[in-house]
C-alpha cells in the first residue's frame, strides 16, 4: 500500500462530516451501501484504488465520479477511503447536473484535470482544511466541475420564490406556492421541475433532510429532531435517512460526530442563509 494511502486509512478510522449549508462533504474509511438520494454526488477516491458504482445493470469506475440525483445505486469502495460531496437542490449549480440527459447517470471525470478538488477533499479528510476555508475551496472546485458538465442555467424568479418559501416552511404545498407566485398549480409545477429536475414535494423532503443534518452535534434526541424538521416521527426520519445515506441515523446523530471530536465541521454557521440569498437574487432579478 502506498504511504499516503496508509496514512489516509489511519486518519479516517472514523468518518468526518462537513456541513456547508447547501452542500455536505463526507470522508470515511470505506463505503459499501445501496442508496438513492436527492442530491448530486461527487464521489472522490482517496487512494489509488478506484471507486465502483453499480446502477441500472451497469458499472462505472474511476477516481472522480459525478452521480445524478435519484439514481438507485450500489457504492463499493472496497477497503479504500472515500470522500463524497453532496450538492443539495438549493445549491446554485445543482441544476447543471440534475438536468443532464438521462443517459448521463454517472460521469467519470479526469482525475488529473480536477486534481485541485481531490487535494481539497484530501485536506478535509486529514483535518488540514476546515471552516470558511473549506467552504470556499469546495465552492470553487465544484464550480469548476460544473463548468465542465455544462453552463450555469439561471433559475426564474417564480421558481426562486417557491424555493425560498419551501426553505422557510417545508410543509408548503404546491397550491400555496402557486398562489404565492400567481400561477396555476400545473404551470408552477412544470416550471419547478424544468428548472431543477425534481418536484416540489421532493424538494421539500430534501429541505427536511437538510434541516435534520443541521442538528448534528447537538445531542438532541432523534424524536425531537424529527418533529422540528417536519418528519412524521423518528421512524420516518430514520427510514428516509437510511435510504439516502445507507446508514442508520444513529451513526450520525449518536454523538460520534461532534465538533470537539474534530470529525464534524460546522462551516455552514458562517454562511448567509439561503432564504435571504434567494430573496436578494429574486429582488435583483425583478429590478432588472
């Protein structure tokens, strides 16, 4: 085993998670899981061993893979460490990936071209990169990857308004949102799906998951977190979390991940709330 790989294995004896507001970064010793989640995932190998993604009867391998949302897949890194960057639907470049042609379920990228991204996740895994510097680095490198996939596609004002409303209240339904933007429900739904590649209901569930993740390190009971984030109960939260991340919530919420342990980075605390950002973007667009 190469020296850097051996060091990485030792460093990642326990997982590390960074909360960046509209994205997450996770580094762990290895992953073998069946998952299906709403986020765009950038999967990065942290050793010389490539990753393997199995989905729809196909297998993709590489050191840097981009995975579309809602793709049911099996992730297998063997015994090798891995880092995952998940872009939430609220991320400004989410639709660059989510609105690709259906055949682009998984895209293998040139690891040499995006060596900066791999260095970034290595730095996070080894606890050399954290806080605002981590958030800035991830933002920069994700934008670089997104530009290689396709151009940035602006989101219309009605969709931005609906996104902001759901962020403030995930219980908002399509009827409420369509009235807010002054459009028929069917037209509002079409605009939303066309812009982001997912439905209002899927976006609302993603927001509930994002809210739940913000309680990591809080030591609050799972029942309280489920109630505060709009889930029916803790069993509902556990079911959704297991489907999305392939691990039970206790792995994340059971106290193993905490800032004082050095394996939970709360970079999102330095980030302006997306609701405010969306409102500002909408007001700017309306003024143009």
